[in-house]
């Protein structure tokens, strides 16, 4: 038979030996056009398009499949479903262009994973999936989904068997039809209860229903216990207040503070100034900052740990550090002489009963600067020493001959009780302790009659004399063959009490390990002129937090 086809817009005209074919759209959801045949002037009848280009009616529509009832007598053939949604899914899976199904269109069982179609919407065989156009990867996915579905159905079947075994089969009165309905995948409309009146609901007394209800209640109880356990684990990992409550060891290891009570005191002192975010609470902001100072943990690790972005962790750390600096700076205060005398330790009462301060300097490593402008700044005569500590943090001024590294130097003062009473801003490591003492503002804290203990490098006796204060330092041995016995005894007594300032410096370093690492230059630069740098804020906050902890100086 000779077939001649001509496409004109969306209509297809065909002539086959006096028979005219006219195609026109009937289903807007399909990309192809149906074909009707019949004599000209007569009523048109539908023609079924099947496996070939234009096969005879009654065969399946899958391209590449030649199965038929004549060739395969024992094979099962399925007509397309009548439900619109399921029918569209079948047609989308077949992927046949220029074709419209009819009531005579059939699909063989080889296109289903189990060899038969399933009416359960959860089953992969609810829609055919095995065709010639199916790739190997898609086929593996379909087989995996089918195996998973079988395991799920087997588990459901075991649960139903266990529930039915709890009831007596002789008294259940379940018929074969009811048992068949129970084994189906669809949910029944049974509510396991009966309505005896308005507002009164009693459970169903059917033994089978009671067994099902008992199994469901047992499962709900187990799931509730599991949810409570998982919720407790999540709360413990989320580092909120409940995670630290009654766990002082965790508080000490992560924050450096001695107990949960003092952690809450610090938090309440800062909470009204901490910014509230959507992804992190104010308490977690404080914990993140304390962990950064205590453990020197990188911010990108803290970002993953708290479930936030790296930029958010940087912003949270900087904002919280600013709040802690301006609020906790009040914990570093200069006490009066009367307050010191009330609780003066016994080791000071014999020879240094008027001592109010012990001073020393400690240095923190920083990165080396490549800015040559700062290399010549320190040696110029026009350099302002009062403002120079801002520029002294980079270049040649930061190189310490004592540490053989670029450092930032801080002056620290403690009371005889071991409380930090003063911390200066950062200076370049090349700056001497005498210069820092005279220009950092420490001398303004002194009162007439104060006794200051220091090392040999702090030779500022004349300067302190202007404030009517007395400086005690070890005796110099230069040019002496042997020290006088009185000088030797005074030096020994001075060294025995001056060592406490070094112990406090060691406590600050060991408690907050960020001070033990090499600080990047970005933390040594102020955001604006006159503002403290990040390293100044970090040192001040660490010293203030150490004042919250018990003193290491014995009182007896």
C-alpha cells in the first residue's frame, strides 16, 4: 500500500487508494495528532497507532517491542488507565511522538519491573518504566526503587502479622474479604473507635483492632523516648545554656571561666548589648568568642560547628569582642590603698606593706610587616611617642631583640592580691619598658606613698619620684665584684614577691591560648584613628576574664 503524507500547519492529510485521512488535535496534553480514516463524506473512525510506523489495531504502542497476543499467547496485556493523571504518566513514560492512544491500545507486561502493573501509587510499577529508550542508569534506579519498595512492603506485612498474632483467630470473626482488605496497601477508613454519642468516643472492642492499637501505642512510646534522647543530644551539641548547666568541667575547658555560675554572671552583664541574630543566639555568640580566645580555634571551624557561614562567624566574633571590651574593661580597676591593706597577703606584710602595684611587660608574637615606612619611623626625631604606639606595631619598631621576633609589648600591673589592676595598649616590641611606663598613662594611677615593685629594666625611679611614689627594683651588679649582703637579702625578698606578676602573665597566656600564637597584622590595625586595635581588645578582655577567676597568689 502506498502512503502519501503531507503536513499543513497542525493538520495531516493522507490519501491511501481512495481513502482519505484527516488529522486534527483532540488532546491538548499530547504533542502528537490523532488520525482518523474513512471514506470521504462518511463518518470518520479512529485508527490505532502501535509498534511500527502505522501498524494494525490492537497492538502495544511501545517502539521497539513486537510482542502481541498471537506471538505471545501467555503474555498479559494492559490497556491504558482511564484516570487522567495516571494516563498522562503512562503516556509520558512511553515517549511516542506523532501518536495518539485509543481504546484498542495495549501495553505488555514486560514493561513493568515485577512483570505486572500495580495499583498502589507507591509502587514503581504504578507506571511502566522499561522501554527501549530507557538508559542503563535509569534502569538501575528503577530496580533499586523496586527493591526498596519490596522491603518496605515486607516490613509492613510482618508488622501486620505480629499485630494479628496478638488476637485470637477464632474470636476475631475476620472474613476472607476483610483479611484481603487488611493486606492491601491502601489505608482503610476504620477509625479504631466508635461514637456512642455527642462528645463521647469509646475505643473499638474488636480484638484485632485492640491489637493494632496496642502495637501503635508501643511504637509511639518508643519513638517519643527516642525523640527525647535525640533532642537531649542536639541540645548538648548546640552549646546553649542547658548544655553548660551543672557541667563546670565543660565551662572551664571551653571558656576558661571557673564555673557555670560565673559564666551566667558574665553573660547577664553583656546580654543587653549583644546583637540578636536569626541563626545564632546571644549566649552562643559569647561561647563562640570565648572558644576563639580560649582554644584559638579558627573561625571557619566555629562556623561549621555552630551552623553559620564564615562571614557570620567573623562578624559575630568582632561584635562580641567589642561589647566585651567596653563592658569588661570595668573589671580592671585600680583599687585604693585602704582596700589593698585590708586583704594584704602575709608575704608582703613584712617588707612591702605599702606595696600597691607590681609591674612587668609581656610580649605577643605578630607577623612581620613589609611596610618600609615604619622601618624609619622609629628613628626620626619628629616621631611622637604618645601616638607612636599605633605605628609601633609594624615594621622595625616591632622587632624585639629579647624575643628575636616581631612582637607587641604590653605593660601589666597587678595588686599584691594577684588582681590585674592595669593593662596598657600595645607597643612595638622594640620599645623599652621604661618608655612604655612613662608614656602609657600608668603613672597617672599612682598616689603619694605608693610602693611599686619592678624588674631592673624599669629604671624610672626619678620619674616616679615626681608622683611621690617609691620604686623598688633588684640591685644592679654591673661593676661590682660581689653584692653587699644587705643588697643580696633585699633582692631575694623582692624577687620572692615580684614573681607573682610573672605567674599572672603565665596564667593569662595559658588560659587563653590565642595569646600564644602569632597574631596577624590585620588584628594590629585600628578601624579608625584613636580607636583601640583588635589585639588591644583581646588582651584587655583576657585580663578581665582572669580577674573573674580565683587568684593564684596565696593569702597566707
